[in-house]
C-alpha cells in the first residue's frame, strides 16, 4: 500500500478508534502513559477460558497512539493468552506502515502494546507456572 493510504488509515482510526471504551466488569486493567507526547491509555480485558473474550481501551492520545491502540486491540481480541503475548512490535507497526517511524514517535506507536503486555502480566502473575515474568521484561525492552 502507498504511504498515503496508511496516513489516511491513521487519521481515520484516530477519529473513530476501534474497541474504544471501558469494560466495567473487567478481569484485568492496566494503565500507562507517554509523558513526552501526552498519550495516556488504559486497556480493560475480560478473559474467559484463557482467551481474550473482550478488550477495550480508553484514554487520550495522538493520532499514532490511537491508531495503534485500535489495531492492537483488534488483533488481540479473541486470541488465546498464549497467542496474545506473542504479539510484537512488528505486528503493530507493519499493520499501519510505520516500520520506519522516527524514534521519538515509537513510544506513541508502542504504548498500547506495552500496556497489553503488562495487563497480561498482571493477570498471569498469580500463577507462577505461566512464566509471566518474561512479559515484564518484554514490556520494559519494547522501546
Ligand atoms: Zn503520541
């Protein structure tokens, strides 16, 4: 796809984000922010049978942050926890043609992935056999 189409997708998602809102009876929620830009988001999830049954995000962010949060939550929805934790930065960036994003904007693009990983960590931390500790390291090393 051309860069123009990706640009339009980002603008469109930022105006009409997917999976935007709160889940009041969530099983897990996590918040983080990117003070440099002012992005601040929460991800809420309902988890059933080790699967992400429902996922929503809320908060505020720049166009890149809102677009990447939309794409990421859409990819994570319906995935098993095992598959969701394998989602990586390339999955998010390539979906929106952002592979060559400048370093200062990478935090905008990957904030939601960091929040997702830490939400999964928070959920799984209660069961040591899940090997959830790796998620914390992954989140810390994202950018
Ligand atoms: Zn931003």
